[in-house]
């Protein structure tokens, strides 16, 4: 992973975007030494978000299959806090 300061990002934006696009690398952007942003390939974000929704759907189905009949989510949360 490449790390650049904000000034370097301003000066080399085109080159850094090309690096991300062509190699799939990630670029960390720092401000006073603290990472404040990431340049990442869009494809990885789209794929990850699709997978995240699929995982959530699967988890919801698992929870539903094991959920006790007649117990609301509010009741379950309240019981957990006791």
C-alpha cells in the first residue's frame, strides 16, 4: 500500500489514480501524519458491498429460523439487558 501526504496527492493525483486503476493498489492519504482517506478501486467496493448484503440476508434467515415464537425483538433486547 502506498502512503502519500495531502500535498503529494495534490501534485500527483493523476498518477496515483492511474496506479489504483491499473494495479488495484490502495493509496492512503495522510494529513499531518494521520491517515484521513483511502483511494481504492471501485470494483472492490462494489463487490464487497454486494457480498455484505448477501451475508446480511443469510444472517437474517439464520436468526429467523432460530427465533423463538411469540417473542418480539423489543422483548429479546429487554431480556438481554437484565
